[in-house]
C-alpha cells in the first residue's frame, strides 16, 4: 500500500514539473481580476490594454529560468558523480604483502588427467 502511494506521488510530481506552464496559465486565468487591479505593472495606463499580460509573461520567464537552472544543476551533479567515481585509485603496498615460496618436488607421482577423485573410505 505504501509503495502504491509513493508511486502515485512520484507520478504526480513528475507531471507537475512538466506542466508548470499550464499551472501558471491556470492560476493567471483564475486570478485575472486581482492581477489586473493589484499586480499589473501597467495598471495605471489602461490605454495599453495590458490586462495583466506583463505579469503573466514575467511568471512564465521565471518558470523557464528555474527549469533551465534546475537542468544545469542536475547535469552538474551528474558530472560530479562520474568524476568522483572515475578518480578512485587503488594502491597495493608491497610492504604489506608476504611472498610465500613453495619448493616444487618433481619426484612425486603425477596422477593421470582422466583419473576420477575417490573420497577416502571409512572403516
């Protein structure tokens, strides 16, 4: 159940990121009267017929700038991860290793290659 809720939340968050322009437009349309009377830069110049479009354009530009900066930041973090992962160096110090020399005795009988191993018998 928790996995399903988490999956739905992730899907909704991805959709909201991709449709941020739509949400800005919807907010503009729903609050158009307030934006025209309170937030518009040209509210004192009604002959320009701005009707809050300057405010809407600012919000769209802010959203695009934020999306571009987020994209650059994610690319930068990906580059850093690759850089950190590729800079790992493994060093072996010979003073920590011990070399064991084993003598080879050629007088021992050699079993044929095709011999089958037989475990010892008990009893």
